[in-house]
């Protein structure tokens, strides 16, 4: 196995961003690709197996391009650049970064950060109804919210409606203090948080008072027809089939609907089928309905969240395999 080396020029103004604090990002690349990285004035020297050195160079080039575009490099960027490099799809990270949805109230740009998120955003642009299914931390709700606010500001819709099923998980609503609104507000808090961050509290309050933004439990949707609205149903894994059908049949002309959920985090009573699970099966071949399936590779929270999601996926897969094996064994005994 031949050892090769290459020198990569990194402008001084981008070095801290690309290398990370105390060279943390360089060390991640070193460990992952089994190369040695030596920092030099004005750049770095990469030493190792030829293929791995090529991959390391490609990762640094992509990170430098992101930095040149004004991005603050994160550990998620580094890990994702490495995973794309393994799939020989290095250029995708810059293509993803070019898709600007909007800015937060503080001026921070909101963009998809993975290929899965890019597909999700593209589906929202093209389709009237989109199902975003995937684990926690994949940006399902946040990106949908950003798309809704962008459409609202461009006058593409007259109203934003955000809704969630108010499922009792651990505590009964009746035992919580306060009136009905204060009882359901905790279920809707993540939606409020995203609205405040993207739109700003003042704009949110003003538009809410005018009835142009509505945040309400799913039960409030019954009997309504929703025209010219951008509607987001969050935590849809906690809907029953009847609730999901009720919601989908509320949609009127000029509306766009995003339905998000994580099928691994259902809070429904044992034995109750998820409305999201059923809808994905029933509607899979209907035109103008898009389906975007996000995975643990699309998790953009703390890197530890990605590891947690991956560990749970592996555990649940192992449990399912064990149950299937046990059931198959019983069937064979009965056949005898």
C-alpha cells in the first residue's frame, strides 16, 4: 500500500472555520479517513493511503467552498461531507447550500443541509400535499415552517395554519392546571418556537391577532374548509386513521399541506393504528402527493442525536428480527 502526501492551501481567514476550534474538524477527518494531517503556514499537508488522501482533500475543498459562501462550518457539515465523499458525491454539499429558503429574524439563512432535506424542500415546492417522514432532528417541521412563512410573505397564500394532535403522553390533560388553551399550548410550543425564530414575536402576534396565522389542536380542524392556506400537520404519527382522513378532506383550493411525523415515536394507545402509517400506504400512488423519507443521515441537531437515532434503529431492527424468528419457530411447530 503506497503512502502519498498532498498539500492543500487554505487561506488564513478561513482556517479556523475549516479546521474547527483546536483543529477539532481536522481530527475528525484524520480519524475517519485514517490519514495524518499536518498544519502548515497557509495550508495543510495530508499523508496516507492514496485513495484516503484524495477523499480528505475533497472534504477540505468542500468545506472551504462552504466557508467562502459565508457559512459557519459545524461538525454536522464535516460529518456529512465525509459521508458524501464515501458515496463519491462530494459536490452535492455545495449544491445543497445554494438553496436559500429565507432568513431568520436575526438574519441567519435557512437552507437544507442534507440531500434528504433538499429533496423534502423540492417536494414542497412541486407538490400540493407532502408527507415528511423521519426521525427527530431531521428538520421536518422547521423547514416546513420556513417554506410556509416564505409563501405567506410572497402572498402565495393568505393564511398559515399549524396544527398538532393533542395526545396525552403520561399526564391527563384534565389534571393539568389552567383553561383549555393553557392545557394544549405545551403540545404546540415547538411550533410557536419556530415561528418566533423565523418571523419574530411581534410579527407573529400581529398576524395572529388578524387571524392570518393560526396555531391550534387538530380537533379544531373538524368541519372547516381551508382555502388559500399553507397548512402544516405536525406529529402526524399520533393521529388516528379517522383524524387523518378528516384532516385531508378539509383541504380547499389554493392550499398547500405538509404532514410531518416520526413513526418510531407514536404515543397512541397500544393497538391503535397510526393515521400517518395508513395514509402513506393508501395515498402512495396518488398524483400531486409527495413523500419524503428522511433518515438518521439527515439529522442536523447535535451529532450525538444522530448516534442515538442510529442506535435505536439498530436495536428496533434486532428486536423485530427476533420476534419474526420466534413467530416463525412457533408456526413450524404448529405445522408439525
